């Protein structure tokens, strides 16, 4: 893993991926690849929208947080082609007093191990550079593929919890996991 620090969210590299901070120019690819895709957003906290202004709000929020060491969002690109394919995040959840992860991938790039590869790199960075001792992850029970990623990353299931997704329109059960480094 090679790390290049440009701000609080550093550039990270894996064999197939470049993980980098947000750029304003990401608005249109982000909008086209996942922000308006209801299948991608179904189990995320945000709701899909065809309104480009919602995507602009997301990008502006991410730009405001690039120097916040408690909010590390990476935009994932394929190293070979430079295509933007998704995002991953490790952040400090003040409400629950813990570190948490999140990720999403454009539908056409799912099932190739990209999120596992990206999050393995992020978790290594979090432990070694941010000195994080433990982290949690939650996924909707209806999204077992995400659970498989979380387990591959070394998290251990602890309990079921209430879980809201798709902008609060879906209220379901979440599977709560913890990783202790």
C-alpha cells in the first residue's frame, strides 16, 4: 500500500484501485453511476434522486470535509482505466461514540471484490495512521452481500439493531458487527 498525503484524506493505492479525495468534477459521474440508482441506494442511508442538485449537495459536503480527520471518504477509481466506480468511508460517529465504515459501488462494478480490496486498504490506514483500535459496520439484513464483505474484512457479528435506509423510507433490521484491531 502506498500513501500520498495531500490533505487529511490521503490518496491510497491498491493493486487495482486508486482511492482519492473528492473533486468537484465528480458530480456528473457520481450522479450517473449511483446517486440516481435506486438499486444502489436501497440499503444506503441516502435516497436515490434524479435531481442533480442532490448530487451537488453531496459533493459539496464531501469537499467541506476533506480536511476533517474524523471523516475520511475516498472516491474509488480503477487504476487501469481511471473510471470512477464508487466510494468508501471511515468516520467517527459522534452520536454512538465509535468509528464506522460505509461504502457503495456502482451496480455494474459490484461482485468483483473491489469494495473488499478498497476497505482492506482503508482499514489498514485507519489502524496504522489514525490509530483506530476498533470499528463497527452495519448492513440491512436484506443485503447479505454487504454482510459477506464485512465478514471478509474481519468484522465479527454482535447483534441485530433497528436500521433505516433509502432516506428513512425503509425501516428494517440491521446486522451490527465490530472489528477490533
